[in-house]
C-alpha cells in the first residue's frame, strides 16, 4: 500500500523551503510514498513546487484558531490515517491534528506536553535547521542524507519576467526581512548599488510587504535611483524565474536566500543578526558565500560576490 507522509511547516517562506531536505529524504527512503505538505495559505506555491511534494493542504491560521475552524479542518482533511506525520517547530496544534487524523507515526523535533512524539529522534545533535528537519526521518530509517533543497517552478511568461530578460548583467538584491536587525541599512545599500554599477551590474531589488516598500521609497529619497524596483511585483514562481534569469543574488537572511539555494543560483548571504549556524547556505551543497556581522560593509559584499562568481566560472 502507498505510504502517505504528512509534513507540517506552517511558518514562512524560508522555513518551508528548508523543509524540502526532509521531503527529499522521505522520497529517497520511500520512493513510492505520497508526500503531503501542510502550510499556511499564503505560501502554498512555496510548498507546491518543491521537488518531492505530491500534494499541498493549506489552512488559514486565523480561521483554524477557532474551535469550529479547527474541527472543520480535521474533518475535511483528505488524508486520514497516514503512515507518518512530521511536525516542525513546537506546534501543539499541528501535533493534535496529526493525532486526530490517525497518523501511525507522529514525529517532531520538539517534545510535546501532551504525548511523546519523538520516537527516538536524536534531539540536540543537530544545529542547522535542514539537519534538524531532515533528521525527522531517522526514527523510521535510522539515518538521513544531507540532500540539497530543490524548487521546480513553472516557467512564467509575464511582463515582469520578460522585462528582466532584457536587462544587462542583472543581479537580484534583497535587503529586507521580517526582522529589522537582519536588514541592510539604506546608506549601505546605496553604496552597494554604486559599487555594483561600477562593475557593470544591474541591481534588481526584490521584496514584499510594507517594510520592503518603505525601504525602496527611502532608497529613492536618499537619491539612489539606479536600480530596477521589483518590490511587491512578483509572485513566488515569478521570483524564482527572476532568480534563474539573473543567475546571481545578494541577499540578507530571508526567504530569497533559500530560493536561491533551491534553484542552485550563486548567492552571497549576509547575516547581520547572526543565526548563520542555523540558516546559512551549506557551501558543500550550494554555490554560496556567507558574511556574518553587524557591520558588514558594501565593499566586503562586493569582494565576496567577485570571489563567488570567479569560483563558479572556474567550475564551469
């Protein structure tokens, strides 16, 4: 019989992408299985186009907080009695859903107050999230493989994507996240854009939401206009297409970093607030350079960019 694995990650973009290590491990050890990814509704496309994901079930976090919303979700869940439910983060709501849908195995990287869900999972042995979540397969097979994440978006034919195709030496530049301490300063970004233009590169600014929109506006107020502004202009598949077309990326610690990894796009990742041990690109799996520190300078970023692109060219 086909084994159904339900993978829960109801956090944000980067978290969902990094979970693909687990998905690919499931497919490696259980090639005939069906992997169902449960995520928050805004991020269904992030889950759907991962390699190894067969179906996506989404829910609205606000709706499921109500008792009736929760019960209706469980009743309508299309995969009852799955072989295994794997729950990322300390999310007792998702653990309870796993129990109510009748999962044979319930495995999480956190201990639950209601029941043991670890099934001999080696808590504390891993630091990087890809290993922590990839390791959720270990109670079933005894090991996990260090597999890169993969995102396989459809080819998008849209005005935004077609415009990027016409640019000369475009480089995706992402400067904002959902936490201000991880973001690049406007003045540093302005200087970085100047350095990029000196080397014949075209910065393509990406991002979404009010923080990214304000950053773009503040950049223009500072007198910097020499960039292509795609803030708020792309869907997730479009962003993936833009990354693939540009073929290079400079980004702070946010979902764009993991999109670049999942597409094997060379990326300079800047970790102003640390946490690189948990979230930085594994340079044995991806073409990447990581910079860490509160005061990473634009010149350092460009130096890392040159080193990375030279290394990629040497391999090719």
